């Protein structure tokens, strides 16, 4: 059993996913037209509401089915898979991971599908940075028993840009977990979420600010 395990989210915590989505939106409009762009995002939102995770590749397949006579749409998948994710790491993200590694094991704990999200983690360099310690679930806050079984620890630290997730984890692990809330990305600055959920144990402006914290910050 580890004394402490640090669990890092990926999208908008270590990687600027808002910027990736902006790049995708621009690419769709410029390459396939605004109508295809709008239809893709409509399908994406529909699938997100149904499945509970961002199904980028599933939205591509649905777009293709609706326009089966347009072979150009196959290129959307190539763009997604080959995207330079390493260029979208937040400044200081890897340094933040290295900083807390001196006190405990570091693990990725991310939401996502079983194809696109692992690709993102790998091509961004995070797979290597975390030595392959990668967990990806559809709803990670519902799989904490699996996290405990794979990474038993006396204490956990969860770093995530969503107060909803941090609150859910806190309700299960209680004083066994310290929650860290980097205020970056659209979810972290959503006014409704900030009013709805209790504050995290620790709030920082950006992920790189973790290097200013000491071990006592994460103690009960």
C-alpha cells in the first residue's frame, strides 16, 4: 500500500482540451464547410448526452453514415488521431507531475473512450511521463473501487478541473482524499458549477502552480 497516490485528470487539467476543440471546429469548417461542422457538433453533443463521455470518433462515424457519398469525411478521423497533442500540454504540466512524484505515485485518472483518449494520452507524452500508470473510465467517479484495488493507498490526491468530479470523489473517500482544483478551462470557470458544488480543498490558478505547494498541503 502506498502512503499517497496522486490522481491527475487529463482534459483541461494537463491538456488544453478547449483549444483542441477549437482547432477541430476550425478544421471542419475550412475543410468540409460550415454545414458539416455544425452537424458534427450536433451529433457530438447528442452522443455526449447519451453516452456520458466525449465520443469524437463515434461522431465521425455518424457523420459518414449520413453522408455516405462523401468519402472526404473519412479524413476527419485521421485528423483526430494524428493531432499533435503534445503541443497542447499546459505550460508546466509535466513539471507539476514531477513535483508531486517526490511524495508518492502518480496516476492518470481520466474520463473517455477506449480508443481516442488513450491515443491522446500517448501522443501527448503523458503515457511516458506517468510510466504507463493510466486509468480511463466512462465515469471515473463511479469506479473508485477499481482505483483502490489497483492503487491501494492510505491517502489520495485528486487533481481535476471539474468541481462536480471533485465533489463526487470527496463524498466517497471523505478525509482520505485531498482535492485540488486548477481554475483553467471552461468547466472550471462555469458560474453555475461554482455555485452548485462545494469548494475543493486546494484551489490553484493553473496546473503549473502545483510546484509552489509542499507535501503538508495534501495532509488531512
